[in-house]
C-alpha cells in the first residue's frame, strides 16, 4: 500500500531551519501500531496523520518516534501547510479535531498560518524534581509546572549555553523540560525544549510549549502580543497572542520533501 508523505519545516521561512515534521494524509485511519511504526521509521520529532471529515473539518493525530502525543503545534502547522499548498484546500479556516479538542488554523499575513490552541497556564512550584539539576547542569531562577516543567533563567545566554545530560533529564516526571528567559533585539522571550521521556531529546521549535509559555510571559511582561524564538540549533520564530483562554501562534512553513511510502496492507 502506497501512502503520500510530506516533510515540512515549520515555524521558518527557509529550508533546513525550524522544526521538520512528517505529514501523512489518509483517507481512513491506519492501525495505531502502524502509525507508530511509521513515525519511528521517519525518526522526526513528530509525524502527523489526518483524515477528512465534513467540509473544512479533519481529524488529526501525532506520533513521536516513541509515543502518541495529545497536542503538537509544529506538525499541525505542517499539516495545514500541506492542505493549503499541496492538496488545494480553499477554505478560510481548517478545523482539526484532536485529543486536545478542536484546533483551528487560518491563513495570516505575509504567507503565515495561525494556530488557535487552548492556553495551558503554568503554576509556581518550589521543589526541584529528581533528575532536574543534574540533567540541566544549571540552576533555574524559578520553576513552573504545566503539562511540561518550565525552568526560568535570567538571560538568553544561559538558555543557549545549556548542554543537558539526557540520562538524568529523562528521570524528570514531566512530559518535557522547557528552559526559557527574556529575549533580545525585538524578541520577547526565548526557549528550548527537552523531551527525552517522549523520544525527543531536543525539539527544534515546539508549538505546544507556547500554550504554556505565552500565558506566563504575557502576565510577566504585561502584554498579549509576543514575539517568541526557540533557540535550538535550527531555530524558529513564532508570533503569539494570548486571547483569553486561547493562544494564537503564527508562523511560516516550507516543504522540504514530498513522495510516497510503502506500508504493508
């Protein structure tokens, strides 16, 4: 059985940057084990699968090389890019139904796409989870807990300089560990995302992380429109807005690869 596949660099306007995601449009769901095996074979941070519903509605699922996840930003952006660019979707908005509820994607200015995701504000914690300090090899100023553990540092330079020990960081009992700090040169905040527990040692640009980061930085900076940059080796930019209980994230996407994969029927 031949299936179409696309590889898209998300949250960037140029190839070889941002976060690569594989996208497999389907006419009906494959067995979960098969989708997980495809994601492991792709060996990218995320592989997205979607099937059409009615009108502008689709169902979407995301897999790392190791597990299925409940929310993924960059692979959703990549999926919308495939629909608009390659599958000739003409509507003003795409609605992806997911395990995290309906996720809306629309076309924005300057060729960008905008994701509309639920906000997931973090709360302050005071104790360092087991494995964190040995894993980060650095001590954050503040810890915040949401779906991920957020480690706040004083400067962008500290976040860029991190060289985590994944053997220790994998012990931290959160989906992932996010390091963040104020940005510079027009960027409001920066971040990095480490997810060894889900098979992603460092994710280049993580949309879902910003559903937690944006509420925190919006409150801290006293503004609802924020320019974020994930300062991984590949790097990527997001233009974000906190709108009540939703986070809007806009970014570019570019196609790197399109083709077919052969999967046992």
